[in-house]
């Protein structure tokens, strides 16, 4: 079979390559295809390889900020972890307070899928209890630069339920949130 596939032309005549030589060549090609190139789906230097993101990232600095009609101090993220996992119907996902947030990868950046929402409870020292909110993710990017993860995300923040505010305090409307932080991957 290999003898028919590999032919060498010499002028008008066609010579068949020796069976042993053709078999050795085919074997070498097969071995190289299995071991030389690694994963055939993702080249080793592919900037969109999910493996570059998957794992635990620890925030070196940064904050979660909310802009509302009430005082809401920034929440320091330093020392907190963010874990990227392989998504089931997306390239990546993170889970925050039991809520999976999906990310796709493009141009070497993990980008949040817009339109997702998560219900979480935020702590605010000005309030006697946590604040139940829904975060609607508008935009978000986790980019890799010089071994660091640069995380920027923003969206709408909707307050759910009753607010324990003093009488006469206006109820916040049109709240937004922003996360800006750097992170290092935990080995």
C-alpha cells in the first residue's frame, strides 16, 4: 500500500520506493504526529489557550467599588482568590457566592459574557446586615501581562429587598459596580 503512495520520478520512468523505506518513513511521520506537536487542538504558544487562565489567582491589590446613592466604601480584594475553571458551555468560568460567571477567550483575554446576572450579598459597614444585590455584568476582561492577571469588570448593581436605611434616606437607584485589580497565579 505504501509502495503505491510514495513514488519517485526519474525521467519518464516511475520507480517504486522500497517497502521497508516507505514503511519506516510512514512510521516516523506517525510517531512525530503523536508526540512532536503536543495537543493537536491548541498550539503551545496559542494566546487563547484556556490552560493559561485555569487555576487559582490571588489578588495582589484592587477593589470592588459600587456607586449608589448611599455611602458604600470600596471592598479591598487583596489576598482574596479568584478561580478560573473550564466552562461547560464556555471557555472559562468563575464561581462567586455559588453563581457561575462565564467567560470566552479572544485575543489572549478572558472576556465576560454580557447579560449574565448573579445574586450576591455584599458587606457594608454602614449597614447592620449584608446588602442583597443582583450584579448584571456589562463588560469584563481578565488579561495576562508579564505573568500577572489584570482584572477589570463593570456593570449594574440592583439592590434586592428592604434596605435598613434611616427614615428619609432616598432609596438608591441606578447603581453601578466596578472591579479593578491585579492578581498572581498560585502555583
